[in-house]
C-alpha cells in the first residue's frame, strides 16, 4: 500500500511532510521546521507521529525536533555523519541504509553539497523522494558546505531514479527558479510550458511541489549540465559537466 503524504506549508516557503504508512499506522515527519502546525495537522488527521526524518541539520529543517519528540515520544532519524548537528538524533542512517517506516522501506541516499551530511529518503514503492534542499523543482540548493563536484554527483544520483518519482523537496522556490532557468536556457520549450503551468498554480495559491523527476529532467538546468543544448546556450559546448554545473550554480547565486 502506498504512503499517505500530506504537505504542510510553514514559515515563508518551507514544506514539512507528514507521511503515514497505512498498514502499521506509523507516521513520519520530514524536516519539521516548526512545531505547532505539524502537531495541529497530525491531530486533525488523527495521526500519531512515530518518527522524525531529517535530511540535514539546518534550523528550518530541524527546528521542531526536540519539542515534537518531547510531546509525541517519536524517534528522530537523521544522517549519522552529521549526528552532532541533528538535535535529538537517535537513529543514525547513512548511504545504502534502509530505513523502514512501518511496512515500507526508504533507501537512504547520501547527497552532500548543500551541507556535508545531507541525505535523501527514497520510498521506491510509493515513488516518493524526500530530498530536502538538494534538489528543488527547477532548481537545487546552494552549495554551502560541499564542493560543486559533490553537488553534481549528488544530483546525478537523484536524476537516475525512476522518472515517475515524485520530488518532495523542502521549499516552494519554483517560480523564482524558473525565472532564473529561463535566463540560462531561453530556448527550452518544456521550460516555457512549465513556466505557464506554475504561474497558474501560484496565482491560485496552489503548491507546485511535488513535481515528477521526469518533468525535472526536461526543465531543471542543474540536472542538465551535461546536455548539449544547455551547454550551447551557455557557450560551453563540450565542456566538463562539473564546469557547466558550477557556471550555472554561480550565476544563480548572484541572479
Ligand atoms: Zn538547508
Ligand atoms: Fe531549507
């Protein structure tokens, strides 16, 4: 049975996810930035939080950890290599591990770059990827702690997952990401189509997340650094993908 996933918009543009595995009734919270909206939503659904799943240590992903744990007694799961920076962590996971939520497995993928310990949770049977601030819709996270090389490798791993995978990223940045993407990839027709779809959704106040990985492959410049058309648009035909990724990431940092 597939996971029941609820999206909670918090702060300016964060998404927290409640993930319920129906057979066991286990409920995970992915990256609780805050406390009250998460507990309120769980209560109104009649769900009991059993786990917190952290992707990385930033405060807008772990800020609710300790209080939610105190109230619910849930277990906190996070990246083992970053244990010192994940408040309340008790289940340490790392690349290649399987975390089981009730009756459903998540593969843990180590995807450093945004931070040096960043992980993603891939629930293959539900086509759901929780990737924190590594991959966004039409964008990617800033490279704060890792290298450009690492971030490109991390995105390349995520890119290789099945195209029907839903990308549950942690921020609603899609519209500004598209503005930037159009500036580096102006002739991409799929991107123009996505631009108008996203505008309609945002004008209605609807989320643009999750998208499907297959859609991202066509429009996300950070997944396309090895694609000839993007390289040509940047005047970097035949260049090393890491160099192209670096160029795109640096342009975005100052856009
Ligand atoms: Zn972050
Ligand atoms: Fe964040």
